């Protein structure tokens, strides 16, 4: 307690001797950085007092933040930097450390503080040559202040690759600095035209536009491949000594790396590329309509990693045909879980890429739900007024197609005791005249119960039946959906193609009706797809980057969509014991 008391007293005396008690900067140092908890965390009272003294001396040269959380972050960075420098340097130089703490404070109010602190904390431990580190950090800094938020993220990732490179290049720090700066030059520039030539260097893929590339994923794969190259250089006993990492200069390194990349090209991972033949950027799919964007969801603006309507080519052709024909709208009829919504998503996917007949190009699909349309309508006439707004918006946006899932719910929705004017009756004249196009979806039972009795409504829709896929098609759907699941969970599939198909067959076999509870029947492909997604989610839950057989057994064991006796045998289905 006496030591803590003495250190606090000396810290406040430093503040008092500054002679500016009402200064904002002095108030920040006193209120934000002087406290018993800060001193305890520091674990070096003398250095702590030097730190406070240094901040007071430099207070006029830096800009202080007004947010407490900024100082918490800053102080933790200072502690992390001290611990790093103590661990990595045999002779800790407190003057260098104090200099870096002021540099951090200089950047505290800037939007690139986190990236700068990441670069400083990460890279300083990679260099024993202080001058070389200062030069490398200055290069990072000069790029940061001219970068967008997106590019700051790339810069942070490149800085974080430093320790991995240092593992191979500890004896060649100039080359380490050169590689970091070279990668920074490649990935930090706002113009990315060079990507179209760099991607084919790593993959057997031609790229027409940088927009076809998931750039963050490409940076990740690029850095992984670089480490593979360094590992091979270090462990290859047959190469000449002049080709070892310790002996290379930047030019010879880049040459050897390019040759290695080219000779070891592979097929591009599915999460790396968008469809190279797409005709429109996602931004072009956005419609500026407050009403539509409030009550409906733009399906064209969604990023589709793969085609959501695998194996539904005929259904998509039927859907396009009805949308082109005058005065008819399509309605998809099929049991829950067979993939009705996926067919509509498949059309949105094709619209994004311009892979539709000319009469459908530039069309956008907005998904509308009855619930969203009725929400907040409490008084008579409000729903009618909202429907008029919807029709007016659609009149202004002739390229919009409405998708109404569970379309049977529009029958009777919005009617009152004094009026039978529900949503379906309001839509009829507009569909009749061909003013709007609607895609509906419902089950066979609800189609018979709600739409068929209303003959005037039923004749305005042309039914398209969506059958439950057979086992072979279900396997294709699951296999085709894997890249999307991998993208969303950030978990990879480590199994061979043969093993993957075997696992998918197991999921489909487990999903047969006799294995399901009597009160819950889920059709293909929904049930096996749910089990597949859950397996990857379990891997992500454990912060793992690859899925395992144990994850598949966990997904079966913990689902409520299968009978208890099936769940208890989960491990045996996937050979995890």
C-alpha cells in the first residue's frame, strides 16, 4: 500500500509541477492515466512515473481524445509494447519505448489508430535493427493516412504476417522488410487492376475484372502460399546456399517466389472468386426506394457464392417463361423444405449475372411478407393506404418483381368486420392489367385451401410444382452448397472428394422419414442441409478452421429433427470412436 501511495503521490506531483491544472491535456493525463489500477497493471513504478512525466512534457505536441475507451485501449497498447520489448530485447531501452508511446498517442484520435498500433506492436518484435524497423513502420504509416477503411484492414493483415515471415527470415531482416513493403504496395493501393494478372500466377483461372475477386480472401491465400514457399526454401536440402532465405535479396526472392507460385498453381477456391462472367456489379442491383427497402428485401443485392438453385434448371426455365408471358404470374407449389425459395434465389443469382432472357434483364426481385406489410397498421384505412403506396412505388419501378412467400396469407389479410377488401383483392386488378409481376410460393395444402376457392385470384397465377429432390439430386445440392457454408462459417472441408461424398450420403440416408419424429416431418434437402450447416457451425463454435467427423456426429446427436434412437447412435454413423 505504501508503494502504491508513494507512486500515486509522485504522479500527482508531476501533474502539479506542470502548472496548468485547468488544461484539457493535463486533465486527460490525470483523470485517464493516473489511478491505482493503472499502476498495478504497469508493474514498474519508476518506469510508470517516467511515462507520466513524458506525457506531460509532450502534451503540447499531441492531440488528446475525449473518450475514456480510447485511453483504455491506448494504455493497454503501451503495456503490451513494454512487455514485448522486454521479452524480445536483451537490453530494454526505456527512451525508445517512451518515444513509441508518444507516437501512439499522436495517432489516438485518428481513424487509423488501431491499424497503426497493430503495425507498431506487431512489427517491432520482428526487428533487431531499430533503424530498419523505423523505416518499415514509416512506410506503413505513410500508406495508412491515404487509405480507406477497407484498405486499413488489409494493411493490418499484412503487418500481422510479420512474425510468421520472421520465423524464416530472422537472419535476413532487410529481406523481411522488403517483403512486407512489397506486399503492402500490392494490397494497399486503391486501384486493384494488378489483381487480374496476379491471380493467374497462383491459380489456373483467368480474371476479367478485379471486381470478380474476393480480395480479403485472396490476401489470406496469398500470405499462406508465401509461407509455404519460405518453408520449402528453408527445408529443401538440395538447393544451393545462395538460394536459402538468409542469402536472398528482394529481387531474387520475388523471382523465385513467382516461379514457385506459377509451377504450383491450383484450382481457385470457391470462396475466392465471384462468377467471372457476371454482367453487373451488386451496387447496380440496389434500388433507391425507402418504401421498398423498408417493407421488402432486395434479393438481387445479396452476395451469392454459388447458385442456390442447383438441379432446378427446368423449374427456373418455367419461372422465366411465366414472368415473360403477359397477364400471368407464377406461383411455386411444393411442400415445406423442398427448396421453393431457393428457386427464386436462383433466379436472382442469374439476374445478377445477366444469364436471363433479354425481357428479364434489369429486373430486380423484392421479397415481401404479409407480416411486414401489416405491421403497425392499427386503424381502419391504414392498410389500404400502405397498399396504395406499394402500388405507386411499383409503378415508379417497373423492373421490380415482387416475391411473396407464403402467399396464401394475403387471403383475408387486412380485412375488417366492415370490409372484405383484403390484400388479395387489392392486388387482383394490378395483376390483371399486367402492371405488376408477382412470384408466389405456398404448399399444396394451402394452395387448395386458400387460393383455389378464390377463382378470380387463382386464375391470375400459373402453378409451377417444386418436387422433393431425389437422393442423387440432394447430394448434388449439398455438394454445391458447401462453398457457401464454408464462406459463411470460415470453416474448410479437409476431406477428400470421396470422403466428402460418403459423409453427404450418410446425412441423406439419416434424413429418411422413418428416422424422423412422427410429429415433425422435414423433407429433402432441408433436413440434410440443416445437419451439414450445423456440423460446420460446431467447428466454428470451437474456433477451428476445419470441420471434423466429430462435428457431423454432434450435429446429429443434438438435433430435434431425428428420433432419439438415431441421435444416440450418432458417433457410429461417422466412425468417430
